[in-house]
C-alpha cells in the first residue's frame, strides 16, 4: 500500500510545475498544451495546490441517437397556428 502511494506521489511530482503567477501569466498557453493531453501542477510557495488536466473527449452526437426517446403528443401540433405567430413567419 505504501509503495502504491509513493508511486502515485512520484507520478504527481513528474508533471511540469508552474507557480500561480506563471499559470496566470501563461494560462492560454497552458490550456493549449492541455488540449494536446499534457497535465500541469500549479504550486503556491512551492507546494502543489492544483492540477490542470485535459477533459475527456465528448462523443459527437449522431443523427438518430434520440429515436424512440422523444415523444410528441399530436394534440400539441395539430391545427393552424395562431394568427400573430403565423404573421411572423409570413413576413
């Protein structure tokens, strides 16, 4: 258990470290690098206080994914539009 903890601690300290001042000054560069998969540790007075990591990629929605999950009640869409709404589309 102690070996596992020390291995995790060693990996944590292997990440590039930046002080809060450096992180504020170069935040856009750090975020750009983070988008490529890099991780950074942000320190205050030499102590690690935060970690900047990339977010996991979200899958793109696929056409038809919601088929069968959305129900439209026909009574809600039947009949003509009210006159004021119809005129907005007519213009």
